[in-house]
C-alpha cells in the first residue's frame, strides 16, 4: 500500500555524464504515476502537458528567456563540449544515436520495449532516402564518446571516406551548434530531439519520447493519448519549469530553473577555460592555494618561478601561462590575473583570500593604454536576460551594503558630524575623495597629471571651494601596509573618514572625486555621480564626468553602454567566483549573499597568523613587498 515515486535525473544534469565524473545532478524528476520516457502508462509530465493551461504570460516569458539563455550558453543535459569548436559545414542531416539499453528504449513504446536495433537501422536509411544528396552525420551520445557505454552505430556505418554520404559528428561539438547547421534531425527518443525543437526544428521521431505527440514532431509512431497541440515554449515550460525539482547545492534548497542556469554558467566557465590547464608564473607562496582552488579544478596548476621555465612547460603541455597582472614582465604574453571587484571581508594586504578573481587574455582592466577583456565585454551586446540579471544583482548589492572589501565600520557618529557640517554650510555639496595606494598599478598606468592623494584633494578643493570634502584613506594605507598617507589631510578635507566602509560613506555624499579608485564604480552602483581625474575601467563610457585622458576607442563605442552593461561586464561576465562555504565555483549572486551575511569563512590559519604578524611589522613592509 506504500506510494511509489519514480526518480530520474532532470533534463539539465551536470558538466560531465554521471558515469564520468561523479557530479550530483542539478535537479530530479519525481513522478508518482509513471516516468516520462515510458509511454506505456501516463506520467505526471504527460498529464501536465495534456491538462495544464500553460497560458500564464509570466511563466511563458520566463520560459522564452530560459531557452534563449540555454542556447547562448550552449547548455544541455551533459555539457563537456566545446562551443568554440567549429561545427561541420552546414547543410547536413543529423541522426541522433543513443546508448544501448537506455531506459527510454527498453520502456520506449506504448506496448513495451522498442525494437531498438531495427529502429536505428531504419532511421539511418530513411534519413538518407528522404534527403537525397545531403550529408548524413551521426551524433553519438556523450557516454558513448566518453567510452562509458556502447551506442547503436559504429565505424562500419560511416562511408564518407569511401565516397558515401554518412559520417560521424564525433568531436566535442556543442549540440546547439550542430542543430544550427542541420537541415533535418532524426531521433528515436534522444533528449537532443527535444533540444532540436527548441532550436526551431520539427524532428522526425521514431520512438515515443515525452516531446512527441504534441504537434512539434513528425512522429513515426504517434502516441495515442496525446492529442493536444503545444508551442515549443509551452512544452519547455512544462518539461523544464513545472515538472522538475531543481536544487541549489550552495544554499541547500530547492530553486527555480533560472538559478540552475546561473550556477551552470559558473561551472561551465571553469570547465571551458581551465580544462587545458595553466602554468602560473611567479605567484607568491601565500596566493598559490587560492590560485589552485580557483584555476586547478579541471587540471592542477603548475607553478614556475621564471618566464623561460613557464613558457617551456606551457609549450610542452599545451597550457596557457598566467601571472599576477602587476607582476607580469613587460611585454610577456600570458593571461593576467587580478582580484575581482567583490573580493572579501577584509584586505588582500592582510592576506585574506579572495572569493573572486579576473582573468584577462587581452590586457588588464586598470591599464587603459591597451584594450582589456573587460572593455570588450562592456562594449558588447548584453546576453539574453543580461539587463534583468544586472539590475537584480545591483539591487542585492545595495540591500546587503556589499563593497569590494566589506570592512566593519568603527565610527557610528559619522552621519551626525556630516549633518553638523551641513548646518554650518547650507547648500554645500558633499564630496567623497577616496584615497588610493600611490604605488598601485592603477595609479602608475591610469593617471597622468594627478597622481597622488594630496594632489587629488587639492584638485577637488580648487574645483569646489565651498564643498564639504570627506577624505577616505585607503584601508591598506591606514594599516601602514602601503604608501599613500597624506600628513595634513585634516587641513585639506573637512572630515577624514578613518576605518569607514565605502557603503556607509557613499550614503552621505553628493559626488565622488577620484583618480582610479574602485569606489567610483561602487558610487555608480548607488547612483552617485563620479568625477574621474584618471582613467579607471568605468570611465569613458558616458557614465562619469571625465577630466582625465580617455582612450578614443571608448569614446566611439555605439550604442553607448548603460549602467546595466557596466554592471554585467564588471560583476558577471569578467570575474569568476568561488563559494567560500562549499569551495565550488558559484555565480555572483551567491558571492553577494555570502558577503552580505558575513558567511565568508576565516581563511587558512597560517594566513591569518601571517596577516597578524604582517600588521605588527607594518613599518617594515618594504622587506616583503
């Protein structure tokens, strides 16, 4: 009398097939009446597709956006493919193989098992007969390509090398790329037949999979119970949004499909960028564990101390050389690494590990003399859903008071003191002048006439003699770890903000004056106007008042990027994030949530001890920097 629930992996599972990497699935299908691949009895999915109205405008809009995002990301059930691998020349017919003994074949017909061997033979012959003169390419299942399970076609079925028309699309091609180049698709019950529908095909179907019988396929064996006509958006909404249970392993809760796509995007970036491996040049010892954690998940990072050694190892092993951007030798060809813009709760100078990094294969974001990968992302069109995602991420940052370093505030009376200054000087604008580390690479490379904190303060006062100026020293400078102190700051500014987090300071001001500080970007997030005397990554796009030099290439970008473009590029497209609680790649939304809640872990004990020692010996920082 006990209830029986049948369980299967959802239609987006993981990067690698389950048999290949041991990755848990991102979602499950729980069915009380049957299972989607068994047409001998109704399933919950079949009943949903037959009876649910599927007419909710919001649901269908979400479905359309999810389809567009999956297509853009080349996201399918298994994802160990290479979207950059050029597909075969277009104009071919695609025949989809499946693994032997798959449940969708052994339970694939209304009256029992499908005669799989005969069906796959017939399908290949019919594909040739119905498309005279066209190439016919067989697409093997990922588990067959990985050597885990046998398929139904073998080398003897291909004859392109003998003047025939049949071959294999057996490279690591994206299924979406293969579908784009196909003129027809043939499937028994492969999930890729479902993706063919999403890509705009009406596939020829020889079995009775869940997507057959709804008017979107050419069915050799039409399922008798399915008499409704659906749109591809309705089919997707039912099969991908209403039927599965999606799971967020980072927050340990059920979630929506959109969050699964976010997480898979983060995982796929790691797989696609890192699988060939890296040789890291000249990384300090304390940074190496973080570099290995971020970049060595697919293939362990090899560390090298000298450029010639790094180049030699990279050439021998087919890897790319990476190095910390500020320490990379001038003119050296390699990928530059830097902290991301949502870094940590605490300072890098205190040896607090980052939860985000950026990798730049073109330049680096703080050097305006060369185009960087970030510049290219800012000037590119947003991906599907990019504006909405950027807007939501920005709102989460503001709600959580999140900044780059997220330092605790030690001055609870700051607001009252600024109010008192206002009372004494009615109508005066309040300017925030963020100090910087004066030997920082962004100062060396991104400034011209104004290059010191003192000169910045003097320029702000000269431009706004009546303004209330708040000077915020850089935390590394306040700690005595880096140069940039202004001895007479109190004489140049109305208030010096000691140990105040940027989020609090930005609530009190009307404008930010900066050289190249990241606080300028944080001000833009909060709709605070910014005047730039240098050339930070966010200058030159029409979002700031630029009093310094700006590269002509930024001025001529059309259409002009808006704030959503900037936020998406800087916080979503450019960096990668590592969840400090689970130590796995994560989307920026998780990083913001962790920083807002203070759930960032404490970092390795040895680094905490070394950071305290470094602080005690701050006056001798020149010995190790």
